[in-house]
C-alpha cells in the first residue's frame, strides 16, 4: 500500500458532537464578545476575547467538518477581519498624531472632541486587537488543517515517483 492510499482524511459525523456544538457555540461566542467589549475595564481583554471568538469557529469546524466550514466562512471574510483590525489600530494611532499628539496618545481625543480617552483605548481593544486575533486564529487553523498531504504534493508538482521493487 502506498503512502497516498494509507492517508485517510474522512470526516465522520457525530450527532452528539454536532448537537452539543449547536447548543454551546452561541454561548461561547457571546462570552468571547463580552470579554472583547470589556477588555479595558475588566480582567481578560480583547486578546483573550478574540481567541475565544476564533476558537468558536474551530469548534464548528470540528463538529461540521473543516472543508464545509472553510466554504461557509469565505477567505475574504477572514482577510477582512485581520485587515479591518489592523486598519482600525493604525487609524486610531494616526488620528492621535494628526491631532498633535504621539502615536496612540488617547488624551488628544479628549482635547479635540471632548470625549474620554477611554474610547480611543476601546477602539484599539475591540476594533483592533480582537479582530486581528480572531482572524489569525482562524487562518492558522485552516492553514494547519490543510497540512502537507500527498494530494498537496502532487498538486505542487513536487511529487517524486517512488516505486516498490518487491
């Protein structure tokens, strides 16, 4: 038996796991969003909240299959998460520079707009860090799940033919 024939990538449905994930996923997603939204006020934060949000997608992929989840969650959406997070982070920092302060000097928002510097920190925490972390966790999972399988080697044209001389 060749290495390509011994590789098994079969997804097996489990009604117990699928039902459990359907019940638990909304609560975990809500908890991740709660941690992200309260990142500047309470223990935890946007990094942990973003990781929990990303892991919710991983849990769905384990329950319903990695490829169906990858097709459901378009690549452009994941790229949009990360890009949006980076854009918010940089825009908040550049806005403070434009207002005459240093990069991410939130006090400039208080002086210019009369709002608490707290909102600048929230923009970074919720809009920046949580989106970036969630997108990166999902991206790394899908990249790892794709792996380096014999099919990938054949598609890359790197497969060297191995012959059995039995």
